[in-house]
C-alpha cells in the first residue's frame, strides 16, 4: 500500500501534539514492509521529525499555499501513485481527489468558537474552505476520543458513519523506571523534590491560572509547582496576576526540551491537569505511563481517557482543587493507589494499536472506493 501524507505540520521545529501524532503514526507505518510512505510539503521538513523513518519526501518550494494545495499537490499525488492520502493535522486536504482522502480532526474547540478565534473574514473563509473539504471530500475522519467524535457529529463535521475514534498514545520514553540522567535534568532546572507537575500551555482553556491559584490557596508546605510550557500566549498575564503573591516563589515556570520531559514526570509528586477543554490529552496518558499519580479535571474527554486512573476535581472550584492537592500531597497510600491504576490504564494506549486501527480504516476506505 502506498500512502501519502500532508507533511506541512513537520515544517514546524516545535514538537507539539499534532507533530507528535504525525511522527508516531509514521513510525508505525514505516515498520510495515508492505507500506510505502510519501510525505508532501511546501518546504524542507525538520530533519529530527523524520529521522529514522523510511519515507519518500516530495518538496515543492515557493508558491502560495492555496495554489500548492489545490493544484500542485494533486498532481504530485497522482505522479507518486499513492493509493490513499492522509492529512493528519485537522486540515490540508485538496478538493481534487486523485485518490481517497482521510483527515484526522483532533479537536472540537475551534469549531465551537471559530467566530471568536478567527475574527477576520479571510481567516473565516480559509476555515470554512477546510471544513467543507473535510465534510464532502474526506472518505473518513479520524478523531482521538468518543467525546470528540460525538461533538463532531453534533457539529456536522461529517456523517457519523465516516467518523472513527482512534485513541492516541504516549511515546515509549514515558515509563516509570528511573533513568540515570534524571538527577541531571532536575539539577539543570534547579528543581527539588517534592513538586507538583503540569506540562502544557498558557492558553486560557488550559486553565493554567486556575492551577496556580489553587496551588497558592493549598499552601502545601515544602512542595513547589513546576509548569513546563513555552512562554507564549497567557504567560505574561499569569505573571502579572500572581507575581506579588507571597508563595509565588514556589511556582517554577520553565521551558524544557522534549527529551527532558519524561524525567520531570517520573520524579513528580503528582501531575495536575485542570484543563477546561481537552479532546484527548497526551499529557494525561504520559503521566499514567510514567507512573505519576494524576489529579485531573472532570471536563470533556479527560475522564474518558484517564478512566479510574485519576482523582477528579471541578477545575473551576479552586477551593476543591486546593483540598485535593493537600490530600494527595499528604497521603502516600492514595498516591500509590493512583500510580498503580494509572499504569494499568496506560496499557490501553499504544502506538502499535494506533497504527493497526488506522490501517483498518484505510482498508475500509479502499474497499469502498475499489
């Protein structure tokens, strides 16, 4: 089988969720001797994203993105002889179909709030172009949770029979066993245990300000809060809001490399995710796979993913969150129980399974279109 991928997401040097998903899926497919994988992009891909992958890269330099997507890409797909084309990062399908098309739609948030997130008419036009292409040209839509699948059906993204839920997974480096370099990572950021960990971002829906506020209210003696995120949107506002608080010195805001993050999970007292809207959450699965006890928001897809492997709280009730933090910090038996249940739950999520279930969708699509 010859599969084409829209590899535009691999132009970004960052290693965010969409990139991790794309890399994880490609890694599985490249293990299959019966698979030939073609990557199509408008520029040179980041080498580290495709390192070790058995892929054929088709690069078109220059030109407008719309022209590439609608004119050049279909011609290149046809010339390469791909049997099926997959856009793994929410959009990126051409309207012209030289072969069956598949798209992964990761989240419903932007589709609920597109008017606020995309105030300009040009942005809205591009958004609706992608939405209509996904609905009317995609033979299958993949999404990472049943919660998100139900929302996409409700929003009319595609007919229910064409939307398939496929859970994602943590990378293999997220594991509970101590690594010799763990102390070096902690020393590099001058971190001392015990600490509560959050990995994510400062976007309002991540509720990072709610996490910091609850931590400050909890006032757990000798415990710090470590937030690992790029200091982008929302970071300055967070500093301005809390910097004068007497305990804010116990909050560490750091940026760590991808290879350092597993060590931060393994050595955390527990992981806290108070997000208001998640369609899956790599971080929740990473915490469970790392044997890190999990304090989790009860919103959207998070209970579906964490199952019985987490202690749940209302993320908009800071007093309840602070109480849960104090309890988890003080009760080692509770932490051990959550650690065991989280590890057991994490075994449900693997990239091997992601690859197998995605391949099954491909086969179904090709049978329908044969």
